């Protein structure tokens, strides 16, 4: 019973109740639960009541915040609650969403205690992730349970009826938090699927990527590491303790090369076993082998870059996303697809578009168009069946490893300067150029973030940090190399990467603004430090609100672009 579940928070709120006329009534509201199956908001008329007047079950719920009012959207209805102040409402939303994320990740719930009354970042209290009204939370189970009709509707809403600029802008505001097709959007932004390729070519393009990976894996991964059991349906059955031990049978007679390949394989395997080790998903033998294969193939195909610590963290974010959004059945029953164009099954929170019922889109027209065509048309049954068939190929779980490699290779094309002294990199103008010395280039980027961008946004904070003579790369290196992947839970990293890939797909330059926002949003905590040790510790522990971080960085990014435009016209 809910009355016996541990309380995570309780307090008095106004709740909009249904009746002859909807009205606000005061209740004691308690967030209770131990896992996603019983996580509930119970509301009581009086504090002394043993049984709740009603309950709001939070499984598959999302939360939106609007000043002092927040709404909890469940499968049954939308509930509106009102706190005394916007700050109180924000704390409720923070705790609900943090708890939902913890439940989805099988992580411990927040402490069973009311949060402190103050959230001043400088008071040494817990940092809380703040959720804007654009962000929602969804569980892995809910995304994976969406039927084909829902996925088809989302595909049509995003890639047929919306335009590219709108999706990029909305993704940076968190609109993909409910999406089950985020990985397709990333493939488009990163170039795995060319933006100018018609939808009808996507299957052939994806198939070519997968065949290429099969060839590369056969070439570079020793047979002992690709062993499959006859009854395992193609899944690996064992992970060996020492990956490098399988390399010796396949190497030629060059001892230096033997040692080098052995060392790389051993380094990769050690890092794979440590990657996101608190998540049960990454303790799975098949997933560890997937990470190992992709990293081995990448290191062999790109010997100048090879493998460096941190690459596995980037890959893990991609692999988990592909897993969450997988299509478990490679042969979908297209009869399940609804032909109801008034359906509200699509979960993705893009701005709604008006559908032109006089304009009809059939399968032929769909397959000939390019993504983000912004066509407000009614889709025929055959059109929706074509989308279902396309999705079944793109999201086929049997090729998770292949698709992860394609995405990872594109990410590393932009990230090579962070890891290798001699890699060819894409500069901030989108042009490819030979690399200079890695340390000097990376140091120049860190200096630019601290001495130019941060100084322009917050000169007081920049001067304070500079006064301790801490090189910027000491605290920026991890943020830049991992794209903030270790500073936030996985679900929040996806939102952050939405903004990076959407706003700076050619060079990931938006991460610079995110680093500035990380510092600026925690300025009170940093300014309160009066010695080097305290400042270094504070810099190491920065995190906070992922949604506020992205929003702050977006505003800085926009202002930076306006300033650059103004300077350009001033020089003319």
C-alpha cells in the first residue's frame, strides 16, 4: 500500500480537482515509492489521514514546469499542482524527475528526506537538476514498448512535416526527450545518412555501412573474439579476461607491431570493463563485446588516432541510445499501422503542424523526398507501411554494433583533435586541415574558452579563477574530450548532445559554450572558494541542471553570433 511506502518528500500544494467545475483545493502531497512500479504522488486532505484521498501513479509520466504551477502528465490524465513559489515548484519537479531517471537507470533513489529549503549553490548543499518546461522524462521500458503505429506517426511528424531548422532548434531545447527516433536524427546530423539523400535511399546506405563494418570486423578482430555459439542466435557467449591473448595467432612477424596491437587491445579491454560499470546494462557480456569490437576496429582503421582513454565513454552513450530505441522485431507486421492522421500517438514534443487534408502523400512520394521536407500532407496507408518497413531496417537490433560503429566513426571525425597529436581535424569553419601539435591546439582551445568566452560572459569569475594560476586544461580537458558525458546521467547527456550535434554538427563547437555555461551557472560556488584546493574540488564536482546548462549555453551562443556579426559589419 502507498501508505507504507517510504516518503521522498511531502508538503502542502494546491491540486486542481475535477467536478462540476474544476477548482483548486489544498492537499498534503507526498512523493512515495521504492521503484518505478510503485512510484506515486499521494495526496491527503489532512496531515493526520492514514489513507490518501487519491494517487497519481508516475510510471511513464512526464513533468512540465510553468512558474509556480507544474503538471504531471500520465497515461490517464494531466494533473496540475501549484506550489507557494516558483522555487518550491522547481524543487518538486527536480525531485520527481531525478527519481524517475534513477528508476529508469536502476539507480538508488534520492535520499528519503525533504530537500533543503535553500538551493543556493554556494551553501554546500546538494546540487539539483532543474527541469525546464521543454524537457520530459521517459523510462526505457516505455520507449521500447511503443507500438509501430506510434513510431510511424513520430517519423512522419519529424522527418516529413517539420523543417530542419525547427527540429534543430527544438532539439536544443529538449524536445527529443520523449523521442524514440533520436538516433536517426543523430545519423542525419553526423552524416551517416546524408541530408540530401531521399528517404528511399536510406536502406541501401545503411546496408552498405553494415556490410563495411562486417568486412572490417572480419579483418581486424581476431576470430577468438568473434566466437559465437550455434544456439546463441549470433550473440557472443563469453567475454575473455585478456582480449590481447587472442591477437598472437593473427599477427605477422613484426615484434614491434605485435606489442603495439597487444597493448592497444589490452588497454581497450581494461577500459571496457570499467565503462559505466554502475549500470547493469554495461556489465552484460554481449554489450562489453560490442564495445570491444567497435573500439578495436576503429583503432585498426584509424592507426594515427588508434585508441585513447575516454573513447569508450563516447561510444557507450551511442550504444545505450541504440539499445533503448531498438526495434526488436526485424519483420514488422505492417497491418498494425494505423491510418488515422488525427492520432496523437506521437510522443515527440515538436511543435504541432496543421495537416493539409487535401494534399495526399503516397509511398512513392515519400521515398522520393528528402528529410525535413515540411510537407503538411495526409499520408496514405501504403505511405505509412513504407515508413514502417524503413524503420524496421534502420532500427534492427541485430545491427546495433554496426550502427554504433557508424555513429562513433562520425563522432570521432570531429573529436580526433582531442585525442591524437597528428589527426586530421575539422576546424571551426568546417574545413579539413592537418593538425598541429596536439597539446598546443588543445591548450589554445582551453585558453580561448577561459580567456575569451568566459571573460566576455563573466569577467569577475574569469579573473577569480585566473588568480589561482590553474591552467584551464586542468578542468576543461575532461569536459571537452567526453562532451560532458561523465558529468550527467545518461538521459541528460543525450539532451546535451542533442544541442551539440544540432547546433554545431561539423565541429561540435557548441561544447565550448557549454563549458562556459558550466562555470557561469556555478559562479557563486566558485567565487566562494578562497584556496586552490577548494577551487579544484569545486571545479571537479560541477554538474547541476542539464536543462539550465543547455539553455544558458544557447543564449550565450546566440549572443556570441550576434557580436560576431556586429564586428563583421563594423569592419566593412
